[in-house]
C-alpha cells in the first residue's frame, strides 16, 4: 500500500449506541426539516462496538475548502464526510467532532463491497457556498477491520 493510502485507522472508541431510527430521504430537491434524519449508518472501529449514526445536518465542504459534504449526527457529535480527492476520487472519512484527528477512519472505494455515491450541485449558491444534492449507499470494511454501512440522502447540503 502506497504512503498516500496510509491512514490512521484509529478505532472510534466506545460510542454510545442509539436506538435504530427509521431513516427516510430528505424531501425531493429541498432541505430536510431540521432534526429530521437524512439516513442511517452503522460504524464500528477495528476493536470497538457498533454505533448507529443518524445524520440530521448536511454541510457543503466549500467553507472548509474541499469538494464534498459532511453528514453530521449532531446528537452523537459524529460525522460521515464525503470528499472527492482530485487524484483518488471519492473517499469517506468518519470522525468524532470532539477529537477529529485522534478518532477518525478513512474508507476507500476498493475497500467496499458496495459503494454508490452521488454528489451534484443544485445550481444554488448562498454566501459563496455551493449547495449540493448527495446520495450515499455503502458497505465498506478496511483491512484493519473498521466497518461503515448504510444509506443517506439529502436534497440540499449547504
């Protein structure tokens, strides 16, 4: 594995489990109602328990200077980030907002049994931030044993 693909697959240490939430997509073409789940993901570190993430917010990557979006589970402080790298293409990162550089794991398409991602500009821009439609459907496991599965959809990430 090349150095560019080396990653800090630090286990997402014991995360509180939440009740399973029935997750439906955000409204067609529009933002979700605040607090409405955009989807459901299950994530497990290489040695940690499984946690369920229900993102309720979708943020454009523009303010942080990356092409992609953050799907944020505000209740747990966990993020599923979709980034389109100019050389490697789409990459996923799951991290804890309280310790984003210590508690993080990356998932690459070749580590996934199922990897469907769609990121489309809506054509709208607010305060120089592009709004995106996103659709993720994933089943990924790293060589180190970290796992991410689930689906989320948002009509307007900004």
